[in-house]
C-alpha cells in the first residue's frame, strides 16, 4: 500500500482525507483545528491509517501563506514526509474535472488524488537560517514601506510649518535634524535664540564634546533659514502636534529598521552563499539577503529555467491554431519579492556600468530594438542564470 493524506488548510483549521492506496479512500473527511488538541487528534488519525496500511502516510497540502505554518511545523516534529504544492498546480487539477465542486472536503480529496497522478517531490525543509532570514527581510520591507509613508506625511506638514528647514542638515531625516526640529519646530522658536545657543543645542544633540566647524555651519544655515521662512509661526497649532507625532514615529522606525538590519546581517553572514552572491556587481548586502531568503534551498531547482519561473519572469506563451502571439508579457506567477529584488539588482548593476557584463548584454538588447523594460527583464534572466551557477557551484562571480 501507498498511503497518503490530502490536507486542505484554511485559517485556524484543516480538512483531511486519507487514502490507503490509489483509488482507495480510507474513512471519511476528518476536520481538526490548529491548536494542541486538534493537532493531537490529527496525529491519532494518521496513526490509525499507519496501523491499517503498515506504512506511515505522506501528507499533501497547498501553500497557503502563513496559515499552513503550524501544520508544517507539527509534521516536521513528528517526522512526516510532507509535500507542499503550488496552488496553481492544484487549481489546474481541479479544472480537469467535469464537475465544478469547491468545498474544503472536495479540495482535501483532490489533493490526495494528486499524489497518485502527479510526480510530486517531498517537501525539503528549508534551513532555519533561510526561513528566519526570509521573515526578517519581509519584515524589513513592510516596515520600510510604512517608514516611507510617514516621511511623505512629515514633509507635507513641514512645508506648512517650516519649509526653509529643508537642506539645513543635508539629511533631513538624520537624528540630530529630527530631534532639533522636535524641540524648535518654528522659525520664531529658532530666532528667539542666539547663534551660540543654536550651535550649543546642535552640538549636544549630535553628541559632540566641543564645538566644531560642522556645528557652526549648521547653526548659521539654520538662522538664515529661519530668517527666510515665509511665516514665523504656524496659524494651525494642529500642525505642530502632527509634526511632533510624526518625528517620534520616524525616529522609532529608524531604530526598528536599524535593529532589523543588524539581525539580517548577523544571520546572513552565517551563510556561505551570502558573500558569493555579493560578488556580482550591483548586489549589496540587503539585496543578497533578500535573494537568498526568497530562493531558499537551491537544490529545489534542477535547472536555472525553473528558478526563472519561480521568480515569475518567464515569458507567457499563447498559441491557438495558426495564431501565435508575438507580444508575451512575463507570467508574474512566482515570488513577487524575488522579482522585485532582481529588478533592483539589475538597475544597480547598470548604473554607472558597475556590472560591465550586464551593461554589455543590456546594450546588445537595446541595439536589437528591445524596449527598456524588455531589456531589463532579459538582464534579470541573465542575472538568475549567474545566481543559479553561483549557488550550485559555490563559486564567486567572475567578470572576465
């Protein structure tokens, strides 16, 4: 016998259908929750099937974002062979049926049948480092998006309170700049002090023991900006409240992002591939960590083309009868985060011709009449072939 359990996972609970062998369902649909009692009942359910068949069953389930994480962890702990499939595969299998049925029970049954019809590979548990790295890089991306939105709101308010403040500190979002603005948000507050007082405040906020040229220049620029400001104090006190809240928020985001950067760096440095990936010009520390985290274990892919498909930058194909489409957009069916990281790596590599091999390839595609986006996607494909070779051969990139 070749037992299997099809598992349809949803939020907080799952439906299971066991098969003793091909075409031989075992028992009825079993429903359980993702808590201790529910998972324990599923274990008993699987053990009953094992007693009946004399063999431990494999478990087939769809990837469902984070919903399947507790189930996969439970299966790992109890040493079940499990297969996590792409939802696109199960969707295609469902479309092959004449009857259109969509229930959790039917989905679990369908997943069990797929085990016998398809050549499904057992799920290879990704290393703890890679999984942790993925969580951290995704948290970083999410937090960065919120940080950018806070910046935009901050600038909108600042333009209504102290527009001339832009450019005083070079980096508007430097800690000393934000902290000074939190204390003295209007030009009137600045002009109420002497230049020496302003310089002393900047010096203390910057952590300098003695005055220097930089603090003097900042004080002079700040006094001049306050003089040029079109209004000395805001007519809307609510703007000052918003400014204070946004400054505190920006400082918190900076602190959290700094901690995430440090954690990502420490984790990524324990991977040999981290330095190897960075040997490609245009791929820095953040992009290297993101690319490694999103790819996971490279031995999941036996060819670079499969990695290209995973990134979703393979061209779609449409052909019917005598018609064959000539404009084929990329599928965008793979990892969006990996696709974005590759695009950024290409742009960084092309900038100032940092990656000469990539620049030559890009120029060749443009000379062939390819549009900018088409040429960039072609470069991303080339980049994936290099990454695949680096990760499989464990050798650094060579420009020659």
